[in-house]
C-alpha cells in the first residue's frame, strides 16, 4: 500500500484561492497552454533551495521557462551508460525536443549543497563520504571546483565554491554533443548566474575574463 495522505488544509486553501482568482481570470490562457503545448525559449537549472524563486526573479509566466531543479544546480558530464540520469534527461529534452535557445545555470548564496561539498572535501563531513549518501555522491561532481579554490578564509572560499559550481556545470554541459553542436552553430547560448539572496542581486559569469559581474 502506498502511504499517501490528503493534502494538508493550508495547501488546499491556497489552491482554492488560486483557482478562484489567478486561474479564473486567465482561464483561456491556461486552456491554450494545455492545447498548444509548451514553447519555452529558456531552460533554467537551479537549486532545490526554496529561497530560489526563478519565475519570480524574471517575472515569468507559466509556459515561458523550462525549469529543472536539483541540489546545487549541478549538471553531470555526458555519460550515455544506459542508467537513469534525471538532469541529463531534462537537458536532452529541453535542447532536442523543445529546442530552447538559452540555457541558464543559476547558483545562489548560502547554498547548503555547496556548503556540504566544502565540508566533505575539507574532511569535516565524513557522513557525506559514505557510499550510501546520495547528497555526497551528487556533490562529488563539485570536487574539481573545490580543488580549484585559491587559499583564503573559509567564508571567501565557500562563496567562491558557489560560483565554481556554476562553472563546473557550464563545462559539463559542453560535454553533451547535442549541446556543443548547437552552441557552436549559434542555435543555443549558455549562461551562468549567481543569485545573492540577501541583496536581491544577480551576478553573471563572463567567460572572457573568468569573473562574475553584477547584472
């Protein structure tokens, strides 16, 4: 038996409020989306962190962005081994089926996943080294970023690792043949962003000088 329970009342009430207002006022738009399907131009890979609200930041409506969320906004390298790869599947579908023209990697400040990777690589989180740790094995993707960090105080290095996570994902995206092909011929543009939650800022990665600059 599947142990699924009814929604808690506060979620039911929020849904009813949405149905009576937002949906009711835009009913024809929702029906059009359902019938015609989605045609997003942008894919965003962002963190699962509940503080990162991509559609709010960009003022996007339903149907505009194809969004995939995972721990620390990471993209693994291309690995066609016949196994199950959620993030890679999302990238493949967005690029080859939806034919998006822009793909954004969005990291953010105070990322718990990045902090976990920093602690793990520093030897301070042995539980993440266990093979049974899904988070730890996922954050192994960021080890190259940790190894690239310059010396400095811990806070500065953790902040830098958040940005390295964006760069690692951008590099890994280019290992996907269908991504690299479209980037090379101009059909697809890759973008790296870092969101400072407390200040409400976006910093974009400039590959020419290997720096993040305020948008």
